[in-house]
C-alpha cells in the first residue's frame, strides 16, 4: 500500500472511533476486493457514516478508496484539506460532466472509486431505485463494479433520528459480492448491479437481531421505518422544501452594507 500520511492518519482515527463505539464488524467476501487495478465500489446508502466501512474494507485489501463528495465541502478548510490529500472527487451538481470525468480518470489510473447508486440515504433502509452513474463509469473506464452492502451502521447515525455515538456495541454486517465485469448497456448493467446488491443485502440482514417497532428496522421486518413508498414521498417533499428555501434565499433583498468612516 502506497503511503499517504493524511489518509493513513484518518484511517487510524476511523478505526479508533469504531473501537471506542465497540462496533462488532463482520465482513463476508473480503477476497472479492481487488488488490490492484481500478474498480467501482458500489455501496448501499443507509447512514452518514457508512463511508467508515467502505474505507475499512479497502484498507484490509491494501487499497485506499476514493470517495465522491459534495464539491461545496471543499470550502471548509478542514474538510477541503482532507479531500485534497485523500484524493476525494468533488461532485458539483452544476458541473456534473467535470465530476464524472474526474471519476473516470481516477478509475483509469487504477483507483477504487466509491459510488452510492441510490445517491441519497434510504429512509426505508431498503434499496431505492438506482442511478446509472456506477454503470456508466465502469463501462467508460472498462473496470469492474464491486457490489457491497452494509447493515447496522445506520443505527449509529442516519436521517430522521438522533445520533448514537456512545459505546453501544452495535453489530455491523458487511457483505462484498463478486466483481461484475463491464458489459452490456448502461441500463442492463444497472439492473444487474441492483439485483446483486439486493441478494447481498438479504445476506447482511440474515440473522441480524431486529427489534420490533424500532425506527431503524425496515417495515417489512416489523419496524417503524417508513415503507419504500412512504420514504419516497418524504424524499420528494424534502427536496421540494430544499429548492423552495434556496429560491427564497436568492429572491431575498440584500441588506445594504453599512458604511463607516474608517
């Protein structure tokens, strides 16, 4: 593994946090992580901290994965520093082609790029509809897609209920599937990827203790998390509110700057 001081330090910090929380991480299929060459690492998205697990499986195979992150985060001095030194790929929604091109170039350079095909966190904790970005990148860069699912990290911190940052000893299951070669059309590869990740998610959930009525448990397991249809309605409403807030901010008159004598 090539030494990257900032990435190495961040990895130690993440492992320290995992140990402090007592997370009981079980990984199945580690051998499926490529030890060399480019690959898209497709991960289900249920938590704000599931990037911990994506980085962990990469390090266990001697790889430093590259995350795709919101470009606006680069404005933060600390986060921007980490992004630059960890080779993160800034995603600008208004310049999507540029972000996409950077990701493809990174794959061609032999990197593993983490992609969340669902784009945003699933409120139902079931798989949402997939975007086609992972498949398009894999086909254009001619690299495989490695499907991976995580179950349990959402109990630490997800959308809709408070963070659980103490020493809770939650079990976290990670299942890594066999690499899917880049073939067929974008839509065909996306369908194949989602089907593979659905099987992996079932494996990650099998035998996991599901607390009846708990907000982190999917409705189909007797939990109080919203079902997929309700979760989609909540997401649509959230996006609409966000757009309205942004529009209101643009339309609001700017306060005149106070002039001073000095």
